[in-house]
C-alpha cells in the first residue's frame, strides 16, 4: 500500500510516482490544448462540427469533455472516470473519423487515437497514483462511500 506522502523508506518521492504524474500530464495535454483551442473560437468550432453533420450539443459536449476530463486526468481528481471517458472518446474518434486507411495521414491519426485510448485505459485501471487529488481525498476523508472509493 502506498503511504500518505508517496515516499519510500528514505523519505524521498518514489520515481514511479513522478513518472505516473508526468504520464498524466502528457496524456492530458492534448485534450486540454484541443479543448481550449475549440473553446477559444466557438463560432468556427460550431461551423466545423456542423460541416461534419454534428449538432451544436455535440460540439459543446466535446469541448466540455476535453477540458473537464483533461483537467481530471492532469490533477488526478476522479481520474479513473476522466481517463475512461477520454479513452472511449479516442476510440469513437478513431472509428468514426479516421478510417480512410488509403491515406497515410488518416491511418496515423487512427493509430494515435488507439494508442492514446490504450494509455487512458491503463490509467483508468491503475488510478492517478499517490501524487494526486484522489489520493489526498482518500487520506483525508475517513469514511468514503463505496462508489466514491471505487473511482478514486
């Protein structure tokens, strides 16, 4: 079991915890950047999504998912849920928008989406680790509801 401060016996933060934190930041970066870019020019974003035949509600949902779940993964707050949602989003994106395998670019996007989904699913199973808000909540709150304990 990880101790409360994510330290080993010598009092130092474990390398594995730092690598997990770095991995969370790197995975979250693409979604935070894309979500912020889409949100910065919502008129253009709505027009682009409309060209794809997607309604405005989907546009707002995608932006909210990328920003909300991206922050969840980066901060380690309900990161199992955030990473699972982003993993499913990547699978959907790959299979709905990047299936023209005659195009090397589309194939590359398809493969990248699958790889990111895989990383997100690993994070969903592993959890955010000891350097996270999830871990802080687990340490501070004595009695957690079973469903909350499961997602932390």
